């Protein structure tokens, strides 16, 4: 489906502007960091930041399935919705997992890919849903419209509770119909400020050899521009519950019956920069990367190294042993 390539996705010939940096102090160090950026496609303007993504595979109820997890911090004025494409052969409400009992799992996956800072020294499937081909149900804080295709969303959007019901965005739905033909979509509706709460899906994959993490950006209410250069602020991780590979994950919360969906180890990285718009793909037999950043329908992509990220450990992890980088000088030769 997607071949390995080295040229960037999107085909834009515009020169990306230099990202604006913010000065932050951490201990005695002065750091220059990117401001919070946004990712995802929303029906109306919203501020989304600190996005965490995981894509992997697993065995579930006797089926080989792919797993997709998504989380961000969201803020909007009035009802709104973000739309996520899912490359599934079929999907229904039973494929969505309520993660509130183990809501820290994506942050735990993120921490697994962290590199220590070096010291200066030392329900039924769609086949039974009926003609509407879409259903509305609640998962955590979201009211979700799960539709067989973007055009099917309109038939049930009126069933979303009014406090969370977004205004219809025909242009966004038409764009997703063109960009992801034949794919189901999840329209996740909310209102106001939403603290990080993971969305977790399992599904029978349309492309078994490729793991998919949705990342197309359009948070201003307009359809995504495939030629745009966008600011990103998110962590991506790929893994497998069947063939563990990468850095071990230490989970703080017990996932119970859903533990088989989660990986014991992952590869990933943190991205805070400007890059061409697009989604992330990784081959299931090359979890160590590179992943590819591709626009929908493009077989070429920009390679993304999954080599971790540098940062201080969070309070819940045990302290890391001190590593000394100081090399003593060679012994002096005594003459005489």
C-alpha cells in the first residue's frame, strides 16, 4: 500500500516559516521550546494540544486486530467534534473501549520512549445497524458518531445530545469522503474544556501490514489542506501485543480484561516542530521505524525516526541511576 520513500509527503513547494520559540527555564538550564500546537480535524475552531497517539496490533476474541489510541487536551466554545478516520473493514460500538479505569495508559506509553537527559558529567457491527449505517453512543466524556463513511454521519447527527451536538460541517465531511474513500469515521463530540482522556479502538484492519495513526491537521473548521505546513505537538508510538519490541512500558493502572490490547513495549518519539500535513504509517514488521508521514492517497512519505525523546522522568517513575560521562585524563608518565 505505502512504499518506503524519502521524499516529504504533501508536495508543497512553500518554504515553511521558522517556528516561533518560547524561552522556558528548567532548573539552571534555559530551554527554547515550541509553543503548544494543535492537531486533528474539528468541525469548528478549537484548541487542541499535547496529542498522544498509539497504533499497534493484538489478538482479541480470536481475531487479529489493529489497535488505535488517541488523546489530547481540547478546548472549544460551544459544541464541537473531531473526526478520526479508521482503516477498518467493519466497526461498531463494541470496538470502542471506555478507558476511564486505566486512563493513564497513553502517558505510560509515552514515558516508555523517553531517553534520560545525559548529565553534564557522570454492540453489533455495522452489518446489523440498518440503512443509516451510523450509530451514536457515549464513550467516557464523548458522544461518538460512528459511521460507515463520512456521508453517513448526517443521518444520525441529530441524535447527539444537544449540549454536545456540533453544527453540521458539510465541507469537512465531503473532504474526508474524498481523502479516505470507504473508511469508517468516528466523530467525537464534546463541549467546553476537555482534560486528557484516551480514546481506544480495536478493529479488523483494511491494511493488515500497515499500522495507522491519524494526524491530519485542520482545527479551524475548514477542510484540511494537504499542501499545508502545520505545527505539531504530539507523541507517536507503535507497538505490538503479539511480538513485543522496543522500550518496556510500566503501566500504573490495571486495564483488566482489555490488557491484551496494550503493548508491553513500544517504539516512538515526540514531535514539536513544523512539518508537512499528513498521517503516520508504520510497517508492522518494522516497528523500530522509520514511520512515514503521508497525506491521504500518497504512496510517498517523509521518514520519521522512532528513536525516543529526551526528558526528565516523571515523579511516579523510580530515579534513574547516575551515568558518568567524565573521562579521567591518562596517568602522567614520571621521567627520572
